[in-house]
C-alpha cells in the first residue's frame, strides 16, 4: 500500500499565512477533500497507514515539503526506498555531512530490523558517494581561469533559439498574474533585474528570487560569440522560462496535463529542429530559475511539472538555482542577488565598501521560523540567538509577515555582521547565502546540500575557505550552541575567510546587467558561458 501526503506552500506564502494549501492524493481520493485541515488529514493517514502496515507487514509513506518533491519512508519485510530523493534536511534520508569524515549513523527505528537498517545505511553511503563523484566530475569541466579571458570565437559560436513568444516573453508579460496575491511586474522590469534601489549605490535592483531566466537570456543575446547561423555554433541555448511557467501554475486549479502542456510543446518544437536531432540535444543548455524538484513531479501530484523527467531532457545541460544531486548534467548556479554591476569599477567599488564595513554584530539570522516543520532547526537557532541578544552578539531579523521586504535593510544587516546563519528552509538552498556573501558575511551552514554539493563552478571545494559548518542534528538535539561555537573562531580565521569571500568569490557570484562589460573579472554568467563553450567545443563532433 502507498499513501502519499502532499503539503505545499510556496516560499512566497510565508508573507501570506492564510493562503496555505493542503492536498491529499491517493488513487481514490477526490479533490473535494482539499478543504480538510492538514492536522486532520495527518490523523487519517497515520491511522490508515498503521492499520495496513500491521496487515501487510510493510509500508511506504511519502511526504513533501513546500518546494520539494515527495520523499518516502519505507519499512517492513523486503521494502526499500524507491529512490533517494532530497528531503528538506536529509534527517531521515541522508546524513548531513560535509565530507566523508563527518558521516553519522542513522537513528534506528523500532519498526526496522537490523538487516534493513544495515541495508539502509549502505544505501545512504552509496547515495553520498554518488553525489560526491558527480560533483567532482562537474568541477573537472570548469576552466582554470578565475579572471576574464577572451579567446577566439572561431568554432565556438553560441546560437540562441528564437522561440515563439509563448515560451518566454508571453510568460513575463503575465507578471501581474504569476501569483494570485502579488503583482511581480516591478521585479521583472529592466531585463529581469527589477527597479533600481536607492541608497546602496549603482547596480542595485529589486530582483525577484525567481528572475534568473530573463536575466540570463538578456545576457546571452549580447554574448560576443553569439552567431545567427546554427551551422557555426558549438553551443545552443534554449530560452524557455520553465521556472516562471511552473510558478504560474502552482496555485491554479488545473489538470496536470495543462501544467505540462507548455513543456511538451517546447520539446516537440525542438525535436523538429535539425540542430537538436544532430546531437540529440547534448550540446544544448537550459537555464531554469527554480529548484530541480519543481520540474520533477511524481505520479499524479499537483505540484510542479514533469519537464526534467522527460526522456528528451536527459541529454542537455541544465542550470538551476538548486540542482538534483544525483544528476551529473544538472549544475547549480547562484541565486540572483540584488547587485548587478555594469563594470569592473562597480565591482571594485563595492568590494572596497564591504571590506571597510564595521561589523559590530558577531552573528545574525535573517529569516522566519518554521513551526509547522518539526525537522527544521530554525526555532532552535532563534532561541539561541535570543539568549545571546542581550550581549549584542546575535541579531535576529524576523521575515515572518513580510518583515524582510526591503533589500537595503537586509543587505545592511549582513554588512554589519561577521557571520550569517543559513539553515535550510523550504529546500536545502537559500538565496540568502548569496545575499550574505555579496555583503561579505561568512555563511554558517548546517546542511552540505545547501552549498557544498550545489555550486561546483562558483564555490571552491575547500568549504573552510569561505564558510563554517555546524551539524544540524547536533543543533536539533541541543548538543551545539551556535553562538558559542562561533565565539571560538579566531580573528585571523575570520579575516582570512572574509578576504577570500570579498576578493576571490564575490565577482563570480553576481550577474552583471544586460549591457555589462568586464575586463578584469568574470561574473556568474561569464563563468557558466566560458565553461560551457569550452566544454562543448572540446567535445564537438
């Protein structure tokens, strides 16, 4: 028997607590049950689950969080987890660790036999090994250059498909309808950068967290190696705004076929092109502005699309703000921050400002609690921060109810802080990690899937150069006081990390504006394009 509970809430809903949606999905459940409370549904499900588990001596229970696809807990004779899907914290599925020396054993369950526990531990170890192998492979594809290089474009052309407007422009044109309670048009002006922010200097905009697709598209259209003849191209860019399309369907009562319709049309359109057929899409790239799990809907679930599960989408390279760790040709790229410099001079001016910032607060947390998520450690760290608040060592900025709506206030909080706490939220990754890094704030990470297994081209393999890692299980169990741990970091260590963040990492974590020109630096866009052009040119034919 399989029972699936889907409980989704968009990250945008944290400012609209009355717009939570609970969906019960079983082979026989009707949509009329949508109005039943989540707590009551859980009670029903657990009762059914326990009853059938006793009769069948096996069970398979699946849950999903707000942004993730379902993850499953299985037990009983001969039952194993169907696949290793990413949970919000990997507390049940995978151990949180930064390298092989940090592995932890999984807590045993009374309903599992010793053999099933050993089997599960082996499955976890194999899954982690695969993740590490894949991330190492992706790192090996990157060029060694850390600054701007302008090689010849001969044989290295970039072709940008001129897709019908329904696949990109028309989606952005619906910016006032993408969310039922908010008009996003101001965020998607200026080629996706949003309206300018005063007070932070040139290059700062009110950029939406899901604006990567139009930002990247506008840059590729101006790439120096762009060609109009596909016969001269080595790399093919497909400007399909799949993330914004998914966002549009999240809160509309529609069939899954309707939600998948545009993706299916896009694939049909590409399959009719000789450039796609020649290499089966292997020299094509997509940039998707949401997390991988939003494009990997399973079964008849209502959340997201099946775009990345389609057979045709396996050969191309996909760039996302959060990758699926077991897909070698999915590559994580930085979330868009609010800083979009036009030139080297603007980057250097910001570096100088950040380096000279007075950091009177040792640690800050900008975010909201997750009281409905029992596995979240946010409430724990908020309490620890409050306990240290009297000394001025820790500052908590509560984003609940729209408390972090002004980018300027958030950025200035990061600039006044030495460390920024970055616990997992709706999924392991956080845009806040990059907002903090651009402000020179050292991230404190609790889950290796927040950054270490995500951004192989933009963050170094040696995590100690730019971050502090604390095991979230130890925090959850009360064995680690976050503030106390950070007090132990020496002044020299903090200075070295901050220097590395500001002068080595920062330029490669931001996306320049549409007309940006860099000669001394490579921004996030430049790193992706240089690596992709080099890779497909090397493998051409």
